[in-house]
């Protein structure tokens, strides 16, 4: 049943300002010497109940990121998150794997190596048979969640996406009945998502980059992310308003209304006041839960970070990245995210942009959802056995010589620096912390009965 209400545009347009005001107010309302009592009271209330933090409470905890980085209090926050994580998900952890389908892109995001004006980058787009073959390899490794990811490639959306989702879901489900398929592509509209859901799509992941509108427009000056796309999958005509920014802000709502699970998150460290962007994610997620209480599956809270890119001449991070150490704050931010939402309503997503050790710590203490075996070049998993990758597996290739390719050739198209390790090594680390891999299907709201907090925390 389609909801009859929606979130007003003004909510999105005022979201970052609301979050920044709340964060700055927390610094003024609570003196640093009183912060320990405030933090301990917040955590005591949160662990004892099932509801999330208020905006003021989340803002107070975020002061511990940089404004008042008290190591003891930060540790208390992480320990509280660990209790809530266990109450919500027990010892389970769900693993996902991204399958990059195209590195051709029409957007010009200044922080991204894949941007359209990067002429030094090797670009690849793989055929549907190559995508399906990789998915079969990954399903046999035990994965149950397969993310279709790629650049803002409108040709792919128009010509390949629907049949790919259908076939990918059918083939992976044959290996693993709990298989789920998600998209991390340019945002589309509710009718598109409804059709894709009928094809077998389960989830849409859209990272907002930043909720700060002028900063978004600075970093994303042109392409689908700047203009948004219309119902015909064409660039929308630019007006005086930031329609691409607003379209991206609304993308989760469009997907929820179509019956899909959604992910949201900002690029940690893109905004100068990173804490305000982080709080914006919290307020956005809480608004979605409030507006669509019967439609929301657990929100997937992503934590992308601005990592260096491999084509150094196009790496603007050297001059434009604000001074924020994402790695040292990653686990703490994950803890705040988890505590901010009601139990079982947020799957914090620990990703491979931090070291495997930090990623594993994050999973143990806050994250239920994580990626392993991350390789972000189209066709990367085809060469895992060391054999050459046939040229026929690629629909388009730019920047590589003719003939068969090896895995080194394929991986030369990667851009963001990721930390790679095998799925098996990650599973061993999780098991070493007393965790076991489960399907994320098992933790959907429809699958998990409510557990009283008094029993869950006993």
C-alpha cells in the first residue's frame, strides 16, 4: 500500500542547519566539566531502554569526537553501544559484497577518482554474463547480500539494469535462498524503484555525501548527481534550485515508498563540521522512521570516508579535505550512530575504507552489516583464480591494450584506496571475537520478534 503522506522539501533544506545548530548548542549548554555526568546519564538511559537518542543527546555525545575528546567517556560510549548491539543482533554479523558493474561516469564529483573529467583513469564496463558469473563465485563463498555498484552511467541504467536485477536475484537465490540484491547507483524515482522491486531488488543504498547544500554543489558541479535524473532517466534541466541535491536527499524516501530497504550516510570528513553532517544522518533516519513506521526495515547507516585516490593528479583531497581523522574516530562514530536509533532499527555499516582491524572492532562493538572481499573495479572477482579474464567479459574498455586481461589489469582501474582482505580472513577475525556470519534476511523486521530490553540485556 502506497503511503499517502511524504516529508516536506523544507525538512531536507533545513536539515543540516538544524543539525549544526543542535551540535553547537550542545557545546554551549553543557560546560566541559559537567560533560561526564551528562554523558553517563545519557548512556544509562539508552542502555536501559529500546528507544534511540534525542537530537540533543546525540549532539552531546558528538562533542567527544573533537570538541572534548575524553578517552574515558569515549570508551563508555563504545561499551554502551556494544551492549545495545548484543541486545539487538546477538552475535550475528551480516556480510555483503559490492559488484562494480561500470566505472564510466557522467558526474564530476571533486572528491572522486571516477569523475568524468579524470582522463588518467582506466574505465571498464562488464557484461551481464560477467556480473552473473562473479555473483555465482561470491554466492558459493557464502555471501547473501550482493550490491550492484558503479559510476553514474545512464546507459547502463537504461539498457541493462532491469534484466540484471532479475537474473542476479534468480541465480544467487539458487545458491543461497537468503540472497538479497541492493543498488548503489545514481538515485532514481519511486516508479523506477517499484519496477525494480518487482524484478527482485531488495535494497537501495544512497550515500548523501553531505547534507550541506552549498558544499554539495561545490563538490558536485555537473552530471546526474548535480542535476538529478527524470522519469525517462535523462538529466533534469537545471534551475536556480539545487534539484540534484534535493533529489539525492529524497532518494531514501522514494525507495521506502516503493517497499525497499534503504541505506543513508555522509562522507565522513567532507564537511568542515563533520559532527553536524553525522547528526544530519541521525535526524534524517529518525524522520524516516517517524514518517513511515510501518514501511521501514532497519536503516543501513553507511560510513564512507574521503580516502586518497590512485590517479594522484586528480586527487583534490590534498588541498580540499578538511582536517578530520576518520580512522581514529570511525569506531566511536559507529557507536553514536547505533545508539541514536531504536534497537534493531539501524544496521551500522562498517566498510573497507578503514583497516581490517578497525573494521573488525567496529563490527564487534556497533556494526551488524559489513563488507568483505572488497574490490572496486568492474570484473575484479573474475581473476581471483589467477586465470586471464576474457575480453568478451567487458562491454566497454578504455585505457587498456587489446587482448585478454589479468587481474592486475582489471584492478588498475580502481580509484579509492580500500583495504583488501579475503572473506575467509574476515570470517576468522569475526569468529575470533565470538561473532558468527548470518544472513541479513534473518534480521529484517518481519523476521525478528521484539525482545524486551530487560531480557535482551540480562
